[in-house]
């Protein structure tokens, strides 16, 4: 009977991934062995760099003018007259998640530092340009380091277990230039490099014992991969009215430069006396970042500033995430004490795709007095993974953030806040078992994340 789990509103970062690969002997097609799943996130808009922007859930496309504008909208850096530096100090994030599929509970937790951001704008005191500014930024927009445990015991002889620890990181560095042909219109361009890396270590085991037979399996896998890509963006900010401004950013698809992977796999199915082994260190890796178009509108009403942003992501199409040119070695025990049969087969590519999605952020602030501000925001980050994707688990995230900041024209600035996020998936957590009918057919996963947010900045 499926457990019914309560689902709460939270903040953070995690996805559970389902990956199932099978290979058979060329000479004797025996039972397939399962490649254990990995725990790798796919959501892309849950890390918000900057001084005050994280407190408003990243709804900063139109209003951002500090160094974090290099990431949000490069057009905004031209609004800063003097040089400035911003850095996100390591806040902390606690993630706890629960899931179930029939009798298979899943649970896990993780405490880690939040991704950092550092950026700078070169002002008029350095380069005496009236309406042109230069900026640089380094950020970590996609990050997840998580572990999960799934277990099931229907009867003493019918059980399965699955553990995994995985990490996905994306680091992006960019340089930007912005130009204001008129005071009410700002244009910007950025160009940089993205370094994306995946690592995963997973293990699954199962047993199916009856009065007449016994079967057991053990599957272990490790993945290590990285890719370097060119990334760019073009942005605009336009003051339509005294109280209303709009903005837009276009991010063309990333251009892959390099991509390599190392993949190891070892599987044993002792009921049929079959073993598979694969190790390959010169495989391929691609992590597509398709076309993205963002649009926002901001309004100022007295001491209140509000902004609504929407983010459209194009579908990526089906592509090979991880490829391995090496062979899969299959050893099958022969009957009657004969010599075992050793054969080689092509190791199948791991293929995935993303779907077209529309995400949104709503944020705002209230000006308490000359230097102090209150902030808050809400965001939706739908999974770019389709419901039948063989690799990534589709999880939609809903988050809220709030805090306060100290902002001034010169000197030290800072902010502090908290966040809470909920992630929901109707896919069962766990892995398919290669023996018997003990794999999950229905279930859910809920992810709850609590965040402490810290940032500092300095204006010269």
C-alpha cells in the first residue's frame, strides 16, 4: 500500500534520477543486468547570485545594477557610476527528502555550503567612459550534492536496496559590456565559459528466494564527467514610464568545446551465474544548455518595488549525455562444469533530452529607511526533464525567500536571509530489479530544503 506523504513548501536543490541500462550476451542472451540509477539534478533556476537578488528569488532581470547584473542582465551594469565588488559568502543549505513506492521508503539529508558568486564593475574613476561600463562575474548557477537510500522488504526472501551519492555542478565565468545610448535605454552583452561536471557512485542489490529457487544481484557503477562550453547573453532594460520598467535577456544555446567521461560498471546475477564488467576512461559527455529567453517587468510604488520575471527554455532534443566506446565484458557460466563463456558487447549510450518549459519569479522590497531594505520573493522552477526520461527524475520546485539588506552609495554593503523550498515528483524513487517482480510501479518523492543566505559587497 502506497504511503501518503505530506508535502511542504521549501528551498534548495536536489533531484532523483532513474537510469536503467541493460546488456545481453551475444552468444547466449541471458537475463539483463540493471545499471544503478544516479542522483543528479536537472533544474536550472534555483541558485541566485548577488547581494539582494537571492532574497527576492532572482526576480532581478529589470532592476539589477550591481556586479551580479553580469549574470542576470548585462545591460544593468551601465547604471553603476563607480567601481564595485560583490561576493556571496558561503551560506548553508539543509536538504531532507522522503519518498515511497509501495513498500519502498526513501530517505536522505545533506548539509552543505551554498554556491558562491563574485563579480566586479569597472567605474568611471578607472575608465572615464560616460555611458559604457565593463564587468566580470564568476558564479555557480547549478549545484547539487546529495545522497539517497531506498529499501524494500516484502518477505524475508524478497528484498531490494539502493544507495547513491551524486553531484552536478556548473561554474560559469563571463565578461560583460553595457552601453546606454539614452538614459532610459540600456543594452548589454556578455561572453564566457561554462565548466559542467557530473560525478556519481551507486549500488543496487536484490534477492528473490522461494521454496524452489534462489536469485540475487549486485550492481555497482561510478560516473565522472566534465565538459567546457561557450556561453553568451544579450540584454536590454527600458524605462517605459517613471514608475514602470521592462527588460529582456536572450541566452543562445551553449557551444560545446570539450567533453570527456569515465564510466565503470560491475554487475553480478548469481541465479543465472552471469557477470558483466565495463571500464572506460575516454568516453564522451555533453550537457546541453538550450536557447533561453527571459522577460521581466518592474514597478515602483512609493517605497515598494515589485518585479515579475518569466524564463522560457527551449527543448534540447534527444542527445547522448554519456557515451563510452569501450566494450561490455560478459561472463556466463556454462552447464556441466564446462569452461565459462566470455563475450563482448557494445556498451549502450546514456541518452536524455529536455522539454520546453516556462518558469517564473516574483520578488519585491520595501525601503525601510535610507540604508535598510526588506526583501521577499517566490519562484517556480519546473523540471526540464520529461516524464519518461530514462536518466533524470522529473521534479518541480516551489520556493520562497525573505531577508533584509544594507545598501548604500559607497562603502560596505550586506544582506542576510532565509529560504524554504519544496520539490515534488510522482515518479517512484529507486531502481528496477533484474530479478523477479519487486521493482516499484508507483510512488512519489518530496524534497524539503532550508537555506541560510549571506552576501557582502563594497562600493568604491
